C-alpha cells in the first residue's frame, strides 16, 4: 500500500501546501478538468511558496503521479523566482555601493 499524500513538503527550501480537493474545486480554480494543479504564491505574503491541489477522487497511485508532476512545475517556478530575487538583490547592492562611493566623492569635493 502506498503512503498517503503529505499535507506539506519542502521544495528547494520553500514550503508547499498540498490539498486534496474535489474535481469541482480544481476546475473552479483552473477553468478545466485536471488531476492536480500548482499555484505559485511566491509573490504574495503567504507562509507557503505555493499550493498543489490534487483530485481526491483519483487512485492513490494517480495522486502520487500527479503530485510529482506538479512538484516539477513548482521546482521550475521556485528556481526562476529565486534566481530573479537574487539578481535583484545584487543589483540593489551594487546601486547602494555606487551611491556610497558618490557620497564619499561629494564629501571630498571631487564631484
């Protein structure tokens, strides 16, 4: 017997909420019939990076298969978002260093 689907998991250091949902709930969220669905919450203020909704009416084998498929989407989204976030932080840090150098030059009367 397969283990039951976890309620949360950690992907690339970020927590993901996993919900077993009715087919109707998934269809309301996506507009289509799916076995599962990944919703990124990375831009919001949630304690989770996202949530995966899994159709509770399908077999446990299909639930696991759908879960891993959606985890692949989560990995892609989290990797892209995390890379963008780090690049932005580096750009801001560079701007701050430039501002500091300009202020030092102004203080010395070099500008």
